[in-house]
């Protein structure tokens, strides 16, 4: 059997020297995000995860965000915080700089029949429930009620169960303002828990203003201001206020 100088894992295995954590601990994911009870599979996953954390005294941990580090140390408070480093993901900004941004904006509006005067809110997700699309829609409904003169379109990019959100949008009175694109391949268009959120970095690289919630790991690199805002995603009022600030 071959021996290795170092084993670096990005997933749950029984033992490794370095463990990069791309998500929160499995039990927290099940209870706090999925809002479900633990299944046999979940207990098995948690066991492997526990073995990985506790096997070896000199193990190093890498978290993709401070959010992940905080959740990890809450669960394993006997782990020395000095053994946990935070290394954020990154994006290639050059691929955004090589395009004419105004031409790209115009092309997206033309493709989805969006009036140049309409405020466009971009929502990118492969799981609308976890990314709290319901709170965004509720915030937009409040925004529309308070500022009826400000027309907007909500562009929803990604693959998830859209049926219940079509009904929700209609119930909230914003059905005609919602556009579902489905999955769009990388490059055609420059995001209840996201341990980092590459979409945030991509939007910033494309010079788009961003709004993130307290549940997004990228909140630690956001400076609240003109083009970047932090808000509580589970507070529709907070989203309404933030949207009003950004559209003045």
C-alpha cells in the first residue's frame, strides 16, 4: 500500500490531514436549513464527519467563510481556533472585464423583453427554498405597494421547483414582474443559507450592486453602502428598505 505525505479532503471521509469545509456541519444543515429530522443516512454522515474532525491531533481545517468557521467551532468547541483558517473562494475577474458591460446589460434586457427603465433584480439559485426566494418576493411585494411608480422585473436564474413560486408571486400581486429563465450556461449572464456565495463575487466583478443576508458567508466581505448592502433575508421589511435605498 502506498503512503502519502499529506491527505487533503474536500468531503467527509474517516481521516485526513487537511479538511476544507465548503458547508456547515451536517446536523446543522439538516435542522437549520432543511428544517427536517435526522434520517439514518444523516446519522451515518454525521458519524463520518465526527471521525474526520476528531481523528488526529495536528489536523488543520480550512473554512470557505467566517460563517462556516463559527458554526464549526460552536459544534466542536474543543478544537483550537488557531487550527481553523478561513480562505474565501475567488473568481476570475478578467472574464468580466473583457466584455462591454452596457452592451451585455442591453442584450439581457432585449432577450427577456425587459424595458430599459425597469429596475431589474437578479436572483441566481439551484434551490429556491434554501436561498429564500419567498422572502425576496414578499419584500418586492411590499416595495411595489409602497412605491407603485417604480416598475421592476425579478429575473430568476437557475433550476428548482418553480410552481409554488409562480403561485406565490401571483398571490402577492407581482406575477407579471417575475421572469423564470431556467438554467443559463456560464458566460450568458454575469445570489436560507449559503456558506459563501460565488454569485456575490461574480456580481461585484460585473459591477452590479449586491444585497446579501445574514445567512450568506460572503457577508463578511461586504461593506454596507451605495453598491453593497447587508440585510436580513428573513425580514421582508429589511429587503423593502434596501431596495428603496438602491433605487433612489
